[in-house]
C-alpha cells in the first residue's frame, strides 16, 4: 500500500497544551496515544501524516526542539469519541545542556508513571537504525510499567521491500518484541491504515 486512500483526514485535530509539569497535563480522556522516540525519529511527521494534516505538529530541521509534552485532541469522525495524542520530548541527538536533558527525562518519567486510562505508547525508530541502549531500556521500562506499546519503524520509504523485511526482523529480535514492528512512511503514507486500525482496536479494548 503505497498511498492511503481509505481513511480521510481526522474530523477534528486540535492542539491542547504544552505541558512542562505533571500539574499541566490535561484531564485524561478514555483513550490516549503517547509518541516516544529519538529526536530524529520522525514523530511530528508521523503525527501530521497520520491525522491527515500538514502542520498540526511542528516539524523541525534541528533534532531536539520538542522540550515539552505536547497534547493534541483528535477525533476521526463526528460520532467517534476524541482521544489525546501526547508527543513526548525526543531523546538522543538533542543539542542541549545536560541539566536541561535531565529535566526532559524527569518530565517523561512523570508522564509514563501517571495514571492515564487505556493508553498505547508508540515507540518510533528509524527503520535503518539498529536498536541502541536507549530503545532497549525504554522497551523494558514500558514493560515494567505495564504500558501497552508498539514499535513503529519509520522512514520505510528509504528502503526497498527486501531490505525492509530484514530490518523489521532484526529490530524485533534485538528488542525481543512479541510481534513485528509496524512500518510507516510519512512521505508516502504507507502504513497509515494499519496504524489507524491498531489504535482503533486498542481504543475499543477497555
């Protein structure tokens, strides 16, 4: 599926708040998606393509620009209940002082440990990269916190079909994932329908 035509853009997609502390988090909705990944993993690009908007989330050419947790309120149709997407600060490659990076980490910690009902974490990773200690630690942490998560291999358009299959197997094995990563391309939209389906299924699970 090189182009996605089945699901139209979200009925509504609005920025809610940039939170610098737990007390600024919005009251939970029935479902919430958390985006995690390195600073250059393509979180903003995925979010924009996923909901069918070009500039809801700001895409920066400089990794590490997202220093707060940005909450967006999304509804696919007028009839469906809205849900939050929480875009968390990226890790790695962020050009910032160590004390500032530590502050971002503390913010992410407070979010992951917060009681948010029916939450799905999407851990984004460039399909061309091997998992590093940060991804391995984060996967283990999500498991320890009993947070349901899926690995999303981004920038899939950079590889051919054969190379993609090999990379997905390597990533799954290295991170000891129970199921293969989801594949996504913000450029072509490939993987959008699969991702939407996975989120809708999770939203209806509890």
